[in-house]
């Protein structure tokens, strides 16, 4: 199926993604990876063995409500038709600033939410110097991928209603949210809502097909291949509501020409590395500018550890710089 509402002017020829490698990992990264592998990975791996057990996934975000609030941002609740959302605005941003971010959190389509990702969203918003609307989209086990995509599109529409042009909205996501960031950009184009200014995907899930591409021989301190495939099977088992957006099983197989300039960040210690590389290659082949940043020795969504991890802060700074560059390029192209 084609999701292209109109082929962008820049997407006219095959191009290769720009590959940038960053050194690492550093002592702190190694320590954090060790803690994740010891205490978190075994719990996540259990999900692959017992995917239909009554896991208390909702408590993850509830517990995260106790975390300290991020600094240098103001927070305001936003009501969407089927889910909660909140707008995080850097204190230094003027009220008439015209650019914004739509942020889609990770968590495997089954856990996490506004509380778990508030600090990461704030860090990205501060680095980019623009407000970020974080969406608490519907998830498994009660809802499927179609509903999650509907909520993401509703968030994009809410920013349009607030006066932002489609080209001034960047869509950013991590892990499952990285998948939704790409899918949302394609879906809003198909619905005639416009072309976003940029897409940023951190450690993205790129396919909900259980036979997704994996990085051979990689020990991921957080995720396991069986876990991601179990999530894919649970998503595939959920019927799509008749009025829902059509989910995209494998992003690399879609018509990607409607995508805006895209940044993908991934660590070398991830089972999702191969999928990220495959997606970047296909985005470039569609004629869309794509930057693939590979961070040596880093784990899944290492950017979330920016409070203690220098490479994470550097990666977030790269996101801010990328969004600034794409905004400047768009202004120059419109002149």
C-alpha cells in the first residue's frame, strides 16, 4: 500500500544515509549496562516466556510519578480524544515560538508513559529549544497498534490546532515510539495533514513482524530477541478497529518518500541495531535525507540516562542540532 500524499521535492533520487559513528562506551556506560543486564533484563526476558501472564505493566508509569520533576520546563495537561498528553515547554522559549515536537514514548507498546519519559522529553525539548507534546497513547493488552497510531495522529492534529504548521512539527520517539514516529509521519501525509519538519527515532523498533531483523552476536543488556518477537505476536493478534489508522507491520517495506529528513540513533549493543540500519538504508533509497548515528557500546535508549551519562547528553545535543538544521534548511528552501 502507498502512504504517499505527494512526493516531496527532495525525494527524487536514490541516496545513501549519512553514517556517523561515535566512540565509546566509557566507564559509566559499562556500569549502567551491567546493572541493566543484572537486574532488568531477566525480568524483561520472562515476558517472552510468559507473554499472556497478568503482568502489572501499568504500575511502571505509576511508580515513575515519584521521580523528581525535570527542571527548566513548564508542564501543562492536554486532553486528546482517547488518551492523556502533556505539553512540556522550556522556560527560555518565547510564547510565539513557531516550532514544536510531538514526542512518542517507548515501552514496547505495553508499558511506560508520561511519568517514565518526562525527563527525557524535557531534555529533548530543551536541546531543541521548543515545546514538546508527549502522548500517553493507548497500549497492550487492551489496545493494539492501530489505536496507538490513532492517538499519535491526534497529537499531531492537536499541535496543528494550536497554530503550528505541519512543517514546523518534528516527531520524536524512542524504541516503540521510534516506530510510531515514522508511522505517524507517513500516516499524517496519507491523511492530507501535511509533511512534518523532521523525524527522530532513538533505538527504534522498526518492525512488529516476529521475524524482524536482528544484530547477530550482540548481547543486549536490556532487550532479548524473544521478547521483541513476543511483542510482535501480541500486536499481530490484536484486530484493527474499522475506523483506526492502518498500522505498518514493517517500516522498511513501506513507501517512505513522504518522510521528512530523518535522524536515527542506535547503540552497537542492541538487538535492534540491524533493523535501524535497514530502515536508514531504505529511507535513503526513497530519496529522503537520513542521518544514521551509531554510538559505540551504548545500550537501548541510552539517551534516557542523560542525568549521569555524558554520551547520552551528547546524543540529545545531536538531536537538538539536527532539528535546528532541518528547520533552517526548510526556511531556506521556502525562500
